[in-house]
C-alpha cells in the first residue's frame, strides 16, 4: 500500500519552511511531477518547493526521521527521470533562482534551481559566460554534477571543470562547503559523480569573456548523410580548441529526415567562415543559419529540437573513432527508425576537456574524441518497446568502436551506472557516498550505493 502523509505531519514540515509543499491533492501537483521526458510518470508523496538552505535541511531531517526516500530536482531534464520518485519526497529547487555575478573576480554563484538560459542571461549582462549545456532549458545542477559538455568546453573544459565551490546539504542535514580546500574529496565526487552525495544548494563557477560568436546549423538531405558525417569527422578532428562541431541525423515532423552539422567558432570571423567551407562545398544545403550572433542566441539554437514531454529513451557511447564503418551503421539505422522523431547526435570533444588530469575529477571520459547519443524519441507509448530496441541494437553495433564508456547524464532509467566509470573511480565514489549518505537517502539518481 502507498504510504500517506497525514495532514498534521505535513503541517509540521510546512511550519519549518519558507517554501511550500504540494501533496497529491494540491493544485499544481501534477504539473510539478512532470519532467522533461514524457515517458516518466512518478507520483511522489509530496513535492517540497524549497526556498533556501534552511528548507532543504528541514526537509532532509524530516525525511530521515520518517524513513522516506528523497529525490532531488534541479532542471528536471534528466532522461532517466530521476528528479522525481514514487512514494517519496521530492526536494524541488525550482524556486531557488538567485545568480550573483562578480565581474571583477570573473566568478558567478548560482542556486540549484537555475537553468542554463537563466544563467547565461545574467552572466552575459557582463559579457561573460561559463561552459554549460547546449540547450537553454537544462538545469545547471544535474548537468554540472554529471560533467557538463557545451560549446565552450573545448576551450575551457566541462561545466564541472569550472566549478570553484559548491554549497551542499548532506543526508544528515548538515551544511558543508566543497572546494579544492574544503572537503576536497566530496568536491572531487561532485565533479562527475552525479547527484549522489547531497543536495547542492548553489554552484560557484569560473567565467570567461564571450560575446559574439559565428555559429549556426547547416543541414542537408538525408541521402547525403554518409558524405556529410565523414566531412564532419574530418573537420572536427582538425579543429582548434576555439571551434566546436556537432553533427546529427534528425527528423522534423512534416519535413522528414535531415543530416545536419552545427559549428561554433570563438576565433576570428574570417577564420570561422573559412573553416565552414569544406562543409558548405558539399552543396545542396536545405538550411544554413550560420551567422555572427550573440552568445545567448547560440545557446538557444537547438532548443526547438528538444521539446518537453516527448517520450525519450537514450543510449550514449564515447567513441574512440568515427570510422567509415560506424558512419555506415548510423546511417543504416536512421534509414529504418520505428518513430518519426528518432535521432542520433555526435559531439566532438577533446581540447581543454582532455587536458584536465584524468584523476582530477570524478568525470571519467577525458580522451574520447566523440560522444555519440542515440535518441529514441516518439509521442506514442505503443512505440516504446520497438523504439528502445532500435536504440539498443544500434548501441550494440557501434560498441566495438567505442571506449565502452557512457556519459552518466545520458543514461536512461535502468541503465548500468558502472558504464560511466572505471572500477577504481566507482570504488572511490562509493567511498564518498558512504561518508556523506551512508543510508542511501538520495537514491533516485544513477545510484552509487555506499561502500
Ligand atoms: C534537451 C536536453 C539537452 C541536453 N544537453 C546537454 C548538453 O548540451 N550537455 C550535457 O552535458 N548534457 C546535456 N543534457 C543532459 C543533462 O546534462 C542531464 O539531463 C542533466 O541531468 C540535467 O540536469 P537537470 O538539473 O536539468 O536535471 P534533473 O533531472 O533535475 O537532475 C538530474 C540528476 O541530478 C540530481 N540533481 C538535480 N539537482 C540537484 C542538486 N541541486 N543537488 C544534487 N543533485 C541534484 C537529480 O536528483 C537527478 O538525479 C541534455 C539533456 C536534455 C534533456
């Protein structure tokens, strides 16, 4: 039987909060339990819309006393839906949106409910930015805790590489600061270990001067996929750190399948246009949006391709190479997709990501040149099984050309979290978990059980 929270019990917690509690009977409950992935349908006992550190401490202690498990919600984008849970409490940070920029120190502190679009808006007022996600509606919290790749990462590293400190409420309800000097082992784990170790109430990031950027999407007919992906591979492998390329085969309802390349060049404009030539020379473009744009415009250019509420099942693989054989497999799989939204996406990594020492952070995959995302996406629950089978089959086919590792932030529900870490790293993370959350209170994540 589903446990219930009595009215008097809820009142007790409510009295300790500045924020508010949504119960199953409350207005707004159903809206607040929805996450980005439309396949997720979890019914928490209560959603606690926390308004600050004190609220989080009170909620954690309340949950501990009653043996209730706790999910933590940042931006709610994780495809596994781990921001919500059945029959537990959700600590929802959506009200915690403060962002303070120190333009002189080139640092910003942002609370755990901030989304990348909100962060960029604030930091761009000072002509500054931090490496973040490539879709503006993604939360800074989950993305940073799992690693965090974006347009600036080849120049300045992952989001987690630019984390200076984090404020954390542990499973005991204690407030701790994690940085290179304070709780350094926890700080190590927060940079790639996912949301396992406590509720991060705010993140302090390094900022860099960035304003205009030559960026955009060039798309071609699907039939050109092999040629376009091969050219993408070649230009991506040769790119200087200040240039990043993405590629994908996507489907737009009503339009059909397209192969597309995305470039962002943070160097001189002339040099960026020259770098684009080998792609444009392929001819027959159906879309070309490349232009010099403000940073925030670039950060939003892929938003429309990732609307909330579609049914998503993902597989991801770090690729040691993007051989002709792999490209052939990707194109063949996209020829026969179960759903009309299925897509693949390739990010080119390297640059500053691979210059961070392998053991400096919990993030594992420093040296893979590409990260492949296989995204089974539909609107129809009847397609769920066939769609997931399609993604798994393609994943198995490309596995021999991969490093064997997956990106923790792209794992789906039920995936093995071990694929995101080596044995040694996994063991070290389990030790940090044992120290800060020995009872596994925070278990709705890609869970690392306490050692
Ligand atoms: C459309 C889309 C685009 C994406 N683009 C990118 C990209 O460009 N680069 C990239 O690296 N990744 C990208 N991702 C993956 C993204 O990094 C993950 O989905 C990430 O988990 C999202 O963070 P969130 O805060 O929105 O998610 P949530 O679902 O809220 O949280 C994710 C996990 O982190 C935990 N968590 C959340 N907040 C906290 C907190 N304050 N303290 C402790 N734990 C917390 C949650 O419990 C959960 O387990 C994308 C995802 C989507 C859906």
